[in-house]
C-alpha cells in the first residue's frame, strides 16, 4: 500500500503543548488508498532531520508532509521554500543554538516545496479556514527539517512531493494577545492538507 | 516614605514563565526616594483586580505601574487606555472565560492611562529599547486589571498616576516565529519605566 | 421609508484610491425595506464628523455604518470601541495634525460600537471573507468620526445602532509587502455588513 | 576610484512617493574613498534587473546595495535571501503580473545576500533605528532585482558584496494604521548602511 509520511513536533520551550501532536495523531490511518504514517519529531536541529530521514528511507513514502507550530502567525501558512541556514535566537531541546550555519555545508541555498502549495491554500479557504502561502519557514528547526527532507529527496532522485505547513497557536494555549485558532479548526486543517495531497498524488 | 506600587503577573496557560515576574522582582526596593512595592498577581479576572486593589488601599501609593506579557507583540508597548470589557478566547487560571461582559456593570466605557505614556516611550527609545504606545490592552486579564485600578483610583478621587505596560516574549521562551526580547533588555525596560514615573512624580 | 446611513472616506495622503469609495457607491440604493444613503467624507478631523453629523440630523437614519481604510491590516476588522483621542503621526487632508487632543473636550473616554459586531464578523466569515473584531480604531480620523457619531447619538437619546468597519488595502493598490484583498471581496464585505445590520434592525 | 552602486525604486501603484528615491539621492557622492553611484529603478520585473545589471557591467562596483519600500513592515529590514520566484498579486508598472514563474528559468532556488547583514542591523540599532534581519524579500520586483543581481555576480565570478534593504512607510505617506518612520530616520538609515558596507569592504 502506498504511504504518506506525516510529521509533527513535540512541545518546545515553555509551551507544554504543540498543537501538531494531536493534529497528526488524529489523522485517519488510511485515506483514499494511502496509508498515513505518523511521526512526532523532537525539536532538535540534529535529531528531527535524522529521524525523519530514517522514516523516509524505511517507508519510501509517496509524499511527505511536515507540520509545525508558528506561534504569532495568523491562520495556516503553507511554506514555499526552505533555506540552507540555521540561525537560532534560542536553544533547541538539545541545547543547540546554531548561529548562521548551513543545514548542509555544501548544499544549495534553498529548495522549493514540491507540494501543491496554492492548491492546499485554496482547499483550506474552501473549508473556511484562514490560510496563505508563506515565503519563509524561518531559520529554526522547522526550516531545517524541511530543507533536510527536500535535500534527501533530491539526492535520491525519486520525485516525492514534500513540504511544510505551519499552524498557529491554539486558543487554549494561553496567548491572549496573539492570533490563535480553535482545536477543531486545526484538526480540520490537517485533514484538508492530507486530502489535497492525496488528490494531487492520484492525479499525477 | 512615598511608595510606587508595581505589579507583574504569574505565568499563564502553557507558558511556564511570565517575564514580568523576574523583571518586577529584580527592580530595586527603593528608587529616588520612593519605596518600590512589588506584587505578583494571578492571571484571574476576579483575583488580580482584588489583590491589586487591596494593595492600593493598604499602601496608598503615589503611583501604580502594572506589567504584563503580550506574546506576539514587538517591543515594549505602553498602553493608552483600558476598556470596560472582558472578552476572553481562553479560560483564565481560575477557569473563567467571560464573553463580552463589562469589567464593572455600570462603569464608564474606558479610562485613559494617567502615566506619562509618551515620556515613557521616549525614555525607552533613549535606552535603545524598542517601544511604542499601544491603543489597546486587549480584553483579557491585563485590560481588566488596568481598568479596575483606574476605576478605583477615580472613585477615590486621589490623583494617583496609574497605567499598564506590556512586554514581549523573552528569547528564551521558545517562540521562534514570534518577536522576542532578551532578558537583560526586559530588565532595563522595567527600570526605565520606573525611573521615568519617579521623575514624573517628582516634577509634579 | 427607513434609512441606513453608510459613509466611506475620500482618498488620503499618497494613496490616490480609497477602497471604501467604490465599495460604498456600489451598495444597492435600497435593501430589505431600507433606503441606503451614501456619503463619502473628507479625511479631515474637522469636516468628516461635521458632514456626517449633518446627515445624521437631516436623515434621522435607523442605523449608521462607517467604513474606512486600515492599510496594513489583514482582513475586515469590525471596530469595538472609539476613544476620545486625536493623536496623528501625519497631517489630515486639511493639514491638521493634532497630538493627544480629545475629540470632545468634556466627552467620555470612549464609546462602544452599538452595531452587532460579533454577528457581523460571523456573517463575513460565513461568506469566506477574513474578518475579526478590532479593539482599536486608532487615533486618526476614522476613530474621530466613530467617536463623534456615537457621541451625537448618545446626546440625542435615540437608540440608533452605529459603528465602524475597517477594510484592508486592495490588491490593486500596489503594496506588495502588506496584506491586501481583491476588489470583489471588499464589495461583498460591504454588502454583507449592510445585510447583517438590516437584519439586526428588523429583529429588534 | 572604487565605487559602490546604490539603487532605489521609483514610486509604484497608488503611492506617489517611494522613500528610497530621496534617501538614495541624498547620500553623499563620495564616502570613505568610495564613489557612491546612484540609480533609481522602475518597478518593473523586466526593466529593473536590466538597468541594474547594465550599471553593474559598466561600473564594475566594489559592492551593490539596493533599497526598496516594504509598506506594512516595522523598521528597517535587511534581507537575508533572494528566491527564484516571481509571484505577483498586482501588476508592476509595465502591467506585468507573473504568477509562480522563475526569475531565471534554470537558476538556483535562491541566493544569500553577500552583504554583512548582521553587522548592518547592529549598526542601525547603534544609531537607535529599529532594524532586523528579514528572511524573505517577498516575490515581487524587489526580490526579483536582488536575485538577478546576485545571479549576475555569481556568473561573473568576481566577489562583489551585494544585497537588499527594505525601508518602511514614511510618516508623511498617509498610512495611519500601518507602522511608519520619519524621513530623517530613513535618511540616517541609508547613510548607516552605506557606512557599514564601506567599512566591511575596507576590512576585507
């Protein structure tokens, strides 16, 4: 059976909840003929790409969709590009705090998402979920994971659609001055992204 | 000895740290002839105003300065006005989640800060700290406290300068996609606000 | 026939287009038994309130809805409150640039919108238009108009629902780094607001 | 005499002023042993890179610094990276409105700025000007110019530091709801950037 690999992130810093954990875990195990394989990654510049690339090699999925939290943003943001840069204002969960380092020393400056990002935004809006394309996944672990996966897939030469989607704070996370979204909307956003990717795969 | 009452907030929601706790606690105990009295309040629509108003009555301070966290904002924001509205997207630390309720049922729609807000912003910028006037303290506990204190002081008839200052996330709080400030800058911001208020009092 | 007074704003500063002009002008002349009376106001602290209050006295409308441009904001923002403050970073179209002045010298600190703001946001979202409640209409001419109208209506004693709605830049206005909305969505937003207000009036 | 090429942009869309015109024109003609050559470019996906690359070939400058307007942003933003993507929500001044097209069909996904971006931010903050690194120059003409110049320089093989700096609205541009900066601060920002680049060149 063909597989879609979906990743979320463990909690980080002082936020004891990362909304992508529950969102990823509540996705169906099978969708439109695809097995949905779920992986929750540590917020670690080193271990997140390692564990994801292990799964990539083991599962040989038809597509990879990673989710992460972008506290402070409004709505769901579908990332366009990952850049070859690790630049942290704070330590990751292993205490690493790289400053202006490359993700891969001799890697290209960036990789574009190979997911259908505009279709995903349109599908989210169709579901009355606020969504937009983002031109930067930052320079922290989320971008590092996205770059590493796209770099691995490029090296492999197999055309596996792969990309990253950021979700905002949940209402329940206690950030009253920042934009947030209710849990049910985040759950529906996850489903909508996976549905759109599955359709895209079946139309290729 | 004359007194300035300074309040901060306990942590809230999933953030196990509120930067105003340390910032308030590290303020000097005496400054320019004023005793600095420090109070850390619960993030509770009911108890925060109660405890602050108790201190107001007990200490009869010359000024009241409250600090709170506004995660997602950039720089220090000095609030201009508090509104007679409690409208929460999330429960406070007591589980209360009021929707479109007044802070005081028959109270006026709003109170302006009686601190020298433009002077405070100028003093922060002089210290190379990013700062601006904010026209909304939101509709959560921060605004509720600010309204309640200004309402109490208005009822009392004693002209006690009183207002609210929001600080952003600390770098160390783990919100890589949101603006944040380092701890030392937040500490200096607190000192600068109190110094400006003390000068203002002495010039009146 | 009963009347709803709807106001927009002329262009201001360097933007030679204000999206509220076309949006207001394209509203139907009659809706659900209400005559829709349209007024385009100058971006002037003095003349905007004067002209609007003249219309208020002449037309004796059942409701007043004002629209203005809030460049830089994302989506439609329905204002909750107007404050008794004029504080301009730039001159209005008459060259006036008040700093920390009251709208009315002995007026209350603020007035809450008397439109059904949450219903309006829900109706906009139902139409798949991005919308939220805003807690600040700023301290420029938009807020000044909103305050003045609510103050007039309060003085008159007639319970006329009145409030303010901000629209974002149009895509065509040429602000590629700022959020914007297409013209057709802004047109539909205007209609949706008026439809919601008309329903609200008929249910009272 | 060695040369630094500095570019600004003509006005665009409805904004009849682009703050980078005056800022660039008011730069000194000579600074620290460098001739400062100034070029104001059209907001055109086609002509801006063409004219800039002509100047690059003709002048053989030691460094290239481009400035553009990013209305809606707060403070000066120094761009980290340019991406191989033209994706416009609005037509440029020639009526072109590319959607998801590459800047150069077979070009790499992105180029990093080769200016000392962190040094520039530090120098601006030293001058009490709000500044930060930006991870996205967008997908409009500014990014297209930055990509094209870095791509040309890479092809040429001469190590010419090159990058892009965005400035916010001027206060006088009439966007009361968006962040803005006064003209004198923008002028000082331009000088500070050029001074930092000249120092960087002389230390290499």
